[in-house]
């Protein structure tokens, strides 16, 4: 069996396993799980590999990390910051991110139903306030971070926790001593044209 075939088989299983992670009550989770199962057979190996930053990979090797993390670490994904915006401030606040879109308009597998992928941030980083028309959910797989939603202060999020962002809800992400890895999904309007990045929250 070729390495390419083995990777494709792995991706198919990863899609099926991720579908089990989206097991909550929200409609976005149901949509994500259905699309993952529907597209699992068409998952293909990626061609260019770029390694994860060391602190994110270390968080994924911790004993309390989701079991999927060990499998993800074996896959030669092209980990890179997402390109949701071409703005200079967005780019400045993106170098600490690691991301791969598995399903979606730009994904390893095409989908016009969801944008779904793996997303992590290095420790001691802050990705500021943004809004977009798609509703969004993150499910934590390893490490920890803090989420700001709307007018609420940052709240801690650990493995298994969810952060749900309805359409156009301002939200931001902060890490301190720990990096993290998560799986995310967008549903609804998947376009990036109306995405807005406002920068870091003011602290008074």
C-alpha cells in the first residue's frame, strides 16, 4: 500500500472520528457531523507538509488531550495561519496560529455547506475581536485558552469545552501559559468578504 493511499485512509477515518466530536445539541454541530460523514470517502492525502509549532504539538501530546490528537500529529498537514483576511493588522496577529481547512471552499475536500478544520494557537498570544456572517463553533481538543464573546470578559476554555459564536457576534481568543488545538466549523454564509478584524480588545 502506498503512503498516499495510507494517508487517504487515515483522512477518511479522521473525518468519521471528528463527526463523533460534533455531538452537541446545536444545529451547527449536526450539520458538521453530517457533512463529515458524507464527505469521508472523498478525503485525499495532502501534498505539502508544514510542521506544527512545538508548543502546540506538545499540548497535543499531553495525557489529557483528546485521543484524536495523537492521530493528527502523524499526518503531514500543511499547518499555516488561516488567510481569512488580507488586512495588515490581521496578518500581524496571525503568525502564532496553526490551521488546516479539512472541509470547505478552500478545504482538502470541497464543501459549500461548512468550513471545518483544525485550529490552534501558540501560548502567550492574542487574536483580537472579529466578526463574520457565518455562525461558528470551536471544540477544544488539547491545551487551554480564553474566549471573549460579545460584551463578556474572557472565559477559560479547556479540553472538551465549546465556544459558539452566532452570526456577527464579536469574539476574541487569548492564550497564556498553554497553547491549544481545536476543531472548528462555520455554517451559513461561508464567504470571507464580510469578515472584519478589529484588533486587540481595549483594556481600559
